[in-house]
C-alpha cells in the first residue's frame, strides 16, 4: 500500500499527482477485498464506486464540502480514504466500524445512510441551510441508479429543480440494482448510454453555436427541446437539472476534469457516471449479485466460507413453501422491492414469471400494488425485510387494513439481524403493526412452524403480517403435510408451578432451553409458544398465569409496544393478577455484531434468560 498508507483524509489525497490516482484506487480495492474476505460485507458496489470516490475527494475540499451518499453499500472506499483505513478490518464487527454511514463515526460522514433513496432530500436540506446561513461550501449527493427507483428520490428531484438549489447529483449508474435492473428508469438509463455518441455531438454543436449570440441562443433552445423529445433521459433537464454524461466512472483523470467544471456551475446539476459493480475483482465483476452482500470468502477463488447448509434458512423455507402453494393456486402472486434473492423470491420468479413483480426499491408502492391485486381477487404476498417495512406503515394501514384486503406481508430479517447494525435490525415491527385493527400478526417459533403459518396466512382471507428471522432454522423436523393453525391461538409446551415463559417467534426454542436450565436449578418453569401477537391468545395467558402467578414474556423485538406490552394490556384489562417480567430489546438502538454476541448482550439467549429469571424470582444465577 505505497500510496494508501499516506492518506488520512482529502488533504493528503490532494498531495498526489493526478496520474497517481488510478494506482491509489487499485490499492483501495485491494484493501476492500482483503478486509471483506475476512468479515463479509457489501463488496461489489463499493468496488465499483472506488474510482468515483477517489475523484470526488480529490476534486472537493471535504469535509468542508459535503458529500452525501445514498445507502452505505458503495462507501467502503470513502471510509478508507477518510482516516479509517487502519480500522477497516473491524468493519461490521462488534465495536468496529459500521458497514454504513454514521455521523458520529467521522466528520466525513455528513448524513447517516442505511436505507435507500434518502440522499437527495438530505443533500437538498443541507444545501438550503447553507444558502440561508451564507455558507460557501459545495454539496454533492451520490445516488446509485437503484436508489432512483424510490419515490422519495423523485419527490426530492422535483423540489430541488423547483427551488433551483445549487448542488451536484452524481448518478452512479452501475447498470444493476441489488439484483438485475428493473422498471422504466433502467430502460431510460440504458437508452442514454446507447445514445452517448449522439449526445456528445449535440454538446459540440451547442458549443459551436455559443459563438453566435442571437441566432445561436434561439437554435440552442430548439436543440434542447428536440433533445428532450428524442432522448427520454433528458427528463432530468426538464426537471430543472443541467445534465452531463454519461461519463466513464473508472477514468479518474476524466472524472476529475468533469468534476472541476461542473462544481462551479450554478443551480442543480446531474452528472451521470457509469461504473461496473465489482470492478477490479473478477469474481465480483462476473457475479455482482452474489457479491452484493457476501459472507466471508477466499480471495483467490472467490468461494464463500458459508456454514454447512444442512439446516435450511427461514428464507429458504418461505421460498420453498410459497412455490409449493403457488403451484396449487394460480391466484398466488409475489412482489419484491428489488430483493428477489434476499427474500427468496428468485425461485418463485423462475417458476412463475407471469405472477412475479419486482417494483424496484419502492416499498410503499409494493404494498399498495399488492392491495390492488387483492382487490381484484388475487392472493398477493409482498416479501420485504422488516426494517424496510417501516416505510410502508401508512400503506398497510390505509390501503390494506382499512379495506380489509387479504394481503400477506412476509417480513424477512425480523428481529436482530447481526452485522448490518441498527439500520437493518427488524426490531420494531410487532409494535408498529399490532396496533392496527383487523390485522393478524404472527411469528413462527421455527422453520416448520413457518411453513404452516404461510399456508394459514393465505387461508385467513385477511391482512396478515408474518415475521421471521434471518439465518438458519433450529433443525426441527419438517412436516410433510401443511396444516392450518387456528387464528390467534398459541400452544402450551409445558406448565410450570414457579414461573411460566410466554415466548414469541425465534425466542421460543431458547426459552425452552432456559426453562430446562431453571428446572435443573430447582425452579419449575413452563413455556408457551404464543404464535400470534394479534389476535392475542388471552385464554392461554390466563391459564399460564393461574398456574404460576408469575409470567415472563420473551421477544426479539422492542419492548415498548411489543408482545410483552400486549400481554400486560390483556392482564390489566381483564384484572388478572400476575407479576410479569418482560425480556426483549430495551429502549435503545442495537449496534452491530454477530447475532449470538447481540443476544448475549441483550440477555436473550438461553443462559442469560435463565439467570435473569432466577434473579427476578429472588434467587441467584443458575450454576452450570
């Protein structure tokens, strides 16, 4: 790392000659590949953006000038170039660098970013604040093409154009979203690339005509209108942006030259930069989807170091069950928000392409689109990560629940998800959605229960929120026949005389082990698998409270407004006397780390649950 070892920020970067920058970018890529091979992370996007980020920090006076990124998938080079190279091997590890952007991690991280389509709105606000206070710094928003499919991005675009805010939008077009590019925007961007030579000819004509003040202005105006007509990509200019591009995002000298020109232009400017996902690392270039978010891998071969896959993941069980159900019922349709592989809908897509819809990174639209399908008698399932469903609360309330439309929302990655940290933990969905009338909210204890719950969800003919965790199941036997689960009913595994644990979702099996530890320590503990947060099984709660007078609720969700709160509300409303201990996510954001580390820290693994319950009952920790 001949050059990278000297870089602690943009001031050091500016000491290099322009012809040294490509070598620096190669060293940055080597550092990214080396680090992520050991920790896992978002590789392909960050490799593709490395040249662009080098050029941006070289051309702008950061951190005085503000660079705002959309999501953190593309920002590893940014972290390495801004004084965090030595800590990069800790990325996404407990106590280490975040895999996304955090304002309190570095002054260069101007605005936090873990979800897509936020950068334009944030950058517009920052630029407007600059103008109000009389500041002189530059504002740049770096937005990947996938993020441009989000409605919020277009809300910001029309507002920026209307106000004429002086800022640069860099459209990082890697010709993919997380998976393959979808939607009309992808078609427009592709057309812009194929017409690049024509656009350059138009630019040369404009420069020539600028020599003739009067007639040149008139002809240039006509050319601009014609260009908008013939080139759909000129939608940006119609929205008030001066459009430049496409520019090769891996030609650093050219990027620096273009940035040097556009950064001094007045008003909104959009620079269209074309990059290649995985650039510089052949396995990632040839398999960018697999290397979007990758586990640890061998650098030489590119092969991942996944754990043996003998136990299926919850995602795979959802995927297999959905395909099985769809084969028997043509009304079943599936919607994803640009995450076919992540949600397991790729199998459905390949089997039933005419019933599969990828709407891009547009969760709000996905949910209301599903409502429209249901209104006409279809059986839609929208598979979306729990953390991204937070964006669609209004659509669930207004478009699905209020109209009692039978849409199944499959919330993958519910609960603690691990190394992606607080922007991606799905720990708020139970509180968000259990407040809505006429909605069923369910969470399977294991992979076998998940298949039965999905089968049940389609049969209920009502809005259903089905949440399940990331990663492997618990290795339970999978029933061959699917069965209907009674709405709002849990199951008592065993009753305890001293205490009874009411568990929901993926904390049921750890609760069973915790009860075994308590029994070994002389405490008679029972466990119930609640299955439903709404409707809540009040009869089961009453029966367990009568057996022990002490109840413990356990959930992989925020305690405020979650399952434990629902149980307390029921006990209070029905005047049932019982002392209650609630275990779950406290009133704070959970940092990054391996799930086992986080469950230990939160007191939600078997051993910590047993100790906490024993101490609560007036004893001491369980001796093991």
